[in-house]
C-alpha cells in the first residue's frame, strides 16, 4: 500500500528533524504502518509499537511522550488498559 502524500510528507519532515533516532523510528512506524490516510490511528498498543521498533514498552511510553511534547502526535487516552488513539501532527515550528 502506498503512503498518502500527507503521510509521506510527515515521514520526510520527521526524518529531517532534530528528533532523537528512536523517536523518529516510532513516528515513522506509526505513520507508515498504523495511521490511516488521514493520519489518525486507533487500534495498536504501545506494546505493538515497542515490538515494532525493538525497544521495551517502558521506552516506547517515554518516546511517545517525547513525540507528544514535541508536538508531533496527539494522544487521546483510551483509559485503563484500553488502546489509545493517535493523530499525526505536523508541528508548525518545524521547517519543511
């Protein structure tokens, strides 16, 4: 399946950013394997993301927090053990 223009632009922006490599890996995984054509994702857990980038779940939680604080993703809590929903965000302060 081909990436949408928006997701491809997002991945390119992530790759060219000054984010730490593991945060880049997480965001790229989210954009290329989990997000729908609008950049929205609901259905995978941080356990799946951790396995996808070969880190511990604790590290995946930290990396997602870093991405959220950096303005790269919005996270809607599913509450408890429910799966969260993620929205890819193109930070306005990041140059193309």
